[in-house]
C-alpha cells in the first residue's frame, strides 16, 4: 500500500485522509500540490501556444519561403528578448508585481517560439509540394513511371449520378513518389506526396440483352463473388470486403482494380500513369497520378511487419463479421478500427444526417474505452482504490502506464493515423506519462500539448476539419459538459442522465457550426440520437476489439463474440436510420463560415434561453413537445399547417433534381411509385411528406440511374409489394443494383408487358409500352420505358417515362394508340427534352403537362421548343426545377387543382 501511495504522488486517498479536504489553498502554491483530487484553477498556460501554432501552421503551409523565414526569425528574436528581460528582472530581485508579470511574459515567449516552430514545420512540409521534378511534370501532364510508397488505406470513391449514368468508381490512395522516370527514361530520386487515382473500370463487363418475355433472368447477371445482399452495386464502399488486408486478392471474378484495394500502407509499388496538377486550393498533394486501364500494381517492397500484422487483424475482424446481418457486418469494423469499406451510401447518409458520423471515425472515445478497461475510471487511476484489469492482475502503476503506452501505439497502427486517432493517442500518451511519474494530471494541458505536438509533427492537420471537430468535441467534454452536468443535477436530474445530456449537448453546441459548413444542414435530432446510441457504443467497441484480438487465433470464438456485438451495432444503425427518416430531422443552413457564425450566435441564444426555461418545468415540457412535433411532422398536422399534401391529391411529382419520381395515391397511406429518382434521400423525404407508408408497387420505367438510383429511399422503412421493371435490362450495373436492393429486402421483381392492367384502391392503371415481344429491338433503354395510362377520380394521366420519338411513333401505331388521346395530365417524356414526337403531343392534348428536371442541369431541360409546343396545344406547363414538388387533385367540376410544395 505504501508503495502505491508513493507512486500516486505521496498522498494516500483512503477514507479519512486529507484528500477529502480542499488541498489547493492549503498548499500555499499557485498550482497546488501534486494531488489528483485537488481543487484549483485550470492550468491554461499551454493553450495560447497551442492555438498560436495551429493558426500559424494553417496560414503558412503555402507561404513563400522568404516569408516563412522572416516569421521564424522575428519570433526567435522577440522570444529571446522577452526571456532576457525576464531574467534581468529576476536578477534585480523584482518584487511581487514584477513576479506576477512573469507568467504572461513566459507565455508570450512560449507562444512566439511555438509560432516560429510551426512556421518552420509548415514551410518544410509545404516545400515538399513544390520541389523536385513531380510538380513540373504534372504541369506538363506527362506520362511517367514512378516508384511510390503507399501511405494510406486504398478507398473507393462514392458513385455519383450524372445525367442517366453513374460515374465509374475509382480507387484513391495517398502515396509518396520516391523516384520518377519521365520522357528521358532517367530515374530521379524525390519525395513528393501524390494522390494516386486508379480507374476501376466496368464492374461486370459490358453488354446487356433483351430478356425473354417469360421473365427469365439475364444470364450472368449475378455479381461474381457476391456473398450476400450487403454488397450493393451502388454501394461504393462495400467492395473492400472482398479483399484481405494482408495483400493479394481472393475470390473469383474480382473486377479490374480490386487488387489495388489489397495494398497496405508502407508498401512500395511501381506504376505507370499520367501526372496532373491538383485542383486549386487542394492540400497535401503535389500532383495527381492517374493510372488507367487494367494495370495491376507491381510490388517493389512488401509492407512493414507492423502493417502486415495490422492488416491480418483487420482482415480477421472482417472475416469474423461476414455472417452478420448487413448493418452489423458493415458497422462493426467501422466502430472498432475505422474500416468503413462496407458502409453503404444509404447508411453513411443516415449517420451524417443524425450527426453520428463520429462513431464511424475512430476517435478518442475508442481509446478511452480500452484504456478504461486497463486503468479503470480516470478519477481513480492514481489512487489506491484504482480499478481496471491492471491492478487485478497485480501490475504496478508505472508498468501499467508502459502497458497503456504500448496499447496506444498498437491502436494507432491498427486504426491508422487519422487526425482523430492521432489526437486521441497524443492525449492518452501525455496522460499516461503523468500517471507514470505521479505528477498532477490535468486534461486541458494534455489536450493543448497534444494539439501543439501534432501540429508541429504534421502541419496539414491544422487545415483538417476532422481534426478541428475532434479537438472541439474533446474541449467541450472537458470544459462545458461538467458545468452543464452540475447545473442539471442541481435541478434534480439523475446524475448519469445529467452527464449524458451535458456531454451530448456540449459536443453538439461546439461542433454544429463546423458541421454546418461541411453539410449546409443542421440536425435537430443529433442530441437524442447520440443519447440513444451512447449506451450501445461501449459494448459494441469492447466486443469488437475482443473479436479483433481473438480472430487470428480462434475464429469460432471471434464469430461468437461478433454475434454478441451485432446486437448493439444493429441498434446504432437502427437509431441512425430512424433519425434520418424523420421529416423534420434537419434544416438547411448556409454552408459558409458566415452561416457557421450565425449558427454559433443562435446556439448561444438557445443556451441562454434554456437556462431561463429550466426554472419552469411546464414551459420546458411545452417547448419539448413543440420541438417533437417539428421533428416528427405528423402528416395530418403538417397538412393543416402547410397545405401539403393537398386533400384529395391523386398524383404527386417529387422534386428529386435531374431525374423522375412520381407517386400515385392509392388511399390509406399507400401509393404506387413510378421511378425513384437519382437520390435516395430526396425521394424518401418526398414520400415521408406525402405520408406514404405502403407501396403496393414500384414501377421502374427503365434502368437509367436518374430513375433507379434512389430506390433505397423508396424501400426505406416502407412495406413494398413488388418492383416492376422493363424487359430491356441495360445498363447492366443498374440492373444488378435493382436486383440486389430487391433481394436484400425480399421484394419480388416482375416484368411489365403491354396490356397488363392493375388496380389498387381507387387507382387503376394499364401498361401501354413496351410490347410483349422484343421485335424490333429498342434503340436503347429510353425507348424501352414502361409507359402507363392511369385512371383515378375521373382523371386520365399518361406517364411516358423517357420514351424518345421512335418509340413514341411506334406507340401511336400500336393497339394502345386510342388510349393516349385526350388525356388530362401528361408526364412529359425525357425531362422535357427537345427530342419529342409532335404527333404524340398533339394526340395526347393534355390540359396539364408536368416536367421533372433539375435546376441548372447541363442538358438544357426542358427545351423551350417542347414547352412552346405544349402550351400551343392548350396545356398548362409546370416544372419541378422552378415550381418544386407538384401535387394534382381533381375538383368537383372536373377541373384540375395543382399545389406546389
């Protein structure tokens, strides 16, 4: 016991000891004695130097060398002058007043020294982007052969819908060029950071075929190597699950570029590609090196032993989670080691919408949980009563600190040195050092020291939003949260609940302005969602690390632990999905620093108002109820307040940008959805506002991305009866995407054929196109669009999909021609493009023409000639790019009523 007491600072903190008394004032020292429980002011001396170094690094990374040298020289001279003045004052025997000024002088001198050091470090790092042959070759767009060293995990780009296509995926890798050969074929040694971009190419090959009328599946349409519905064709990040991190590729039918995903940091490879300059304002990279075609990496040097071990651990974690449900399988590697390769775009958007994205980025919370297992609660770490595994195993205090340091180092290697990981590791290392030496521990100086050391080590962190959010969140938990927690406890809130509310609220208050800059949106459900997942994060993380440790030696045990961890992981994913689906879960906000300042002012006003309201419980309850109504937005109440959707609406055209999504009312919260648009979030939001909870049928007129990419938003949280598609299954990747989404949710996929007629409630519709037989073969997916004639409430509505003139003319020659004449509402084909058959427009002669297109789209949709032709025929023309979402209802006298959202 005495040895432990000595190591803890020479003060026994047992019952009846002086630790219960405020020892700060009794010590007679400004900072008090080395005692972990003392009271006293927070030591802020390191905060100004850390902030000064941070700001300097951010400003001087791209500064001219002469300016950087001048800053360093001035700072050194000024700091030296201050220290000389202080020393002379001390030699003259300065009195109390002069002594009271010593601390500010030292702080200013330290700040100047840190500014000089940060400027020097930033200048050297910035020079890496300008020196050597790589920048010059990039300006010439030269094709080079280079030897590069991988410095990050490879990752796949998120697919984006452009027009009717999905952008091809690419593999992105941070790397350093170590030698480069240009046109002269002479290798030049260098060290330049580059972004390596590897074109992934087509995933499953080209070529689609017209499916036979009996509805058999296209041969070869299943994705090679697929092992379940979790890997989605548009998932982007899910493909990394097919590769072991120890290098190499496994599994049949791996697509071009997948072997790049198996590379580990510290691997050296030889590649041939084209250099190009980075975009204006891009940081950290001297150039972009693009590798095209099906080139595979030529490995020059294998990764280091530490990286190979980390790769095996990460691969074992993924293998142990392969059999879990889709959400848990994707989430657990992210929670444990930050491996988000299986996170689908839909789930990623849900986490961002609820401000839960920090749970997917390894941060200080992960390291804190693991260190808490080793050390016990932080407040008892230096006391005889300390808990945790170390004292139970008889490990001494200093040995515990060394063990914690080794664990921290391993944590950084396995989880990769991202900004939040480095910040957490630096803080943890400083705390462990204080623990080992028995010195007084203060977390604010630890955070300031961590920021200072990290900015000096890697000045690019000074411009990292992730690093900024990590420091803000930690600072909030150390400064604001304890005060808010104490205030809540004074108002009789239970201690655990008060701590949780204070932590979530403080982190949200400080981080929300920065998040608004990044997303141009403010989440109203962030605090409750964070509270709901807080109790699940710790067990999921602890069990996940147990899976990580046991997978290499006992895979059955690891799989059992992974199954246990899947329960809290599924809960976290469910909270994110539910919060993101709430119609009022967020509000749009200016995505600029001006908007961030405004949000900070609003947040401050809300906090001050909350302090006053907290004295009136009933008023607090009323405000909470109002906020709940704003977030949930019950359809009946929303309809009364906003008039949307209008009573008796029959057709609604959602505003989904450059794409199509139409909803036909079937009564009782049910609706038939025709096309899903390009964005799952937009169509999901539209359906939620319309109050659609059941979808008897989803009709996908054809497989272009601007009509099918939003399908996950339609399926999210709704009962869907079936998905009906055209028989022309092209493009193949979008066909596969639809089939995978349907299979994941056990929704049958059927094929539409001319003459088919269906009914749902008062809604009746008939398929007019495409014909049952594929002769003649359509010119493309547009001409194979499913065309519907809808009858409801005495209205006749014609939905043309993206039919082009050849198919429009064929439709007028088909047996269905009489049905297209004299309709009430026309959904204009192909977003109102100029490519229309005038005979069909004259035959349809609609009273109302609706055009779905995106604002400022690059195609010029809708074409002025098409709009003019429709108006010349007597139609009123409305378009989503200017009018927003549109709802059509029938009046008592047969007139049409259109309401804009």
